[in-house]
C-alpha cells in the first residue's frame, strides 16, 4: 500500500483552486492524477466539494432598507470642487512631451538611416555584379585554371614567357 501523508495547506489551496476552475490545464491534469492515485487526496477533495455545496444553503446578507438613501445623503452633503492642476504640472507635461518627441525623432532617424543604407547596399551590389559580369559569364572557362598567375599572364598575350619564344619560326 502506498505511503499516505497528511495534506498540507498548499495542497489544500490547490484543491480549492481546482474546484473553482482557477488552475491551468497542466495543473488540473496533475491534480486529477494525484486524486486518482492517492485516497487521502481524493477524500480531501470530496470533503471540499461537500463544503462548497453547503455554501449555497447559507443565508445571503441583505443591505439595510435605507442604505441607498443614507449613501446619497452623505454624497450630496459634500461639496465637490474642481481639481486644479498643481503648479509643477506643466513641467511634467513638457518633460513627457520632450521624451515623446525624442523617441519619435530617434525612430524616424533610424528608419531613414536604414532606408539609405539599404538603397546604397542595393546600388553597390548591382554595380559590383555589372563589374564582374565578364568573370561570371566565363566561369566555366576559369574552372580549369590552377593558379591566378596564369590568368595574369593571359591578360598580356604578348608576354614571351606565356607560350615560349616563336623566333625559331616554322
């Protein structure tokens, strides 16, 4: 048989919250599992359910018959005076307005800066692609080149070291 332990106040509060429907679904599943496995917890939950059911039979308190009349009489006896703004109110208002303006200016500056940066980045990338178009179009030819020095020599086809000297002639 499983060890039973007395239910503490925290567990009792959880059971009460469970009966009120104030627990999240995961906690509800946890409590339901505990109730199904622990007979003492199940007994405590049933006791709480019976107590909740008895609360419906208690008499409901009714306000006195002259409650409304006395409340309105007290309220009408007080003179309502318009509230005046304190002397330093304009300072707090102007400080709030200054902060709002600063945040707005920072947001606009950030927005414009990002637009400018994106436009320049886009323009530069297009210019770079146009500049490298010849290399991109001839990429298959360059795949078989072993080193960059050979490509530099090809840039100057009159270089005698490139193909050897043709002075022997045929």
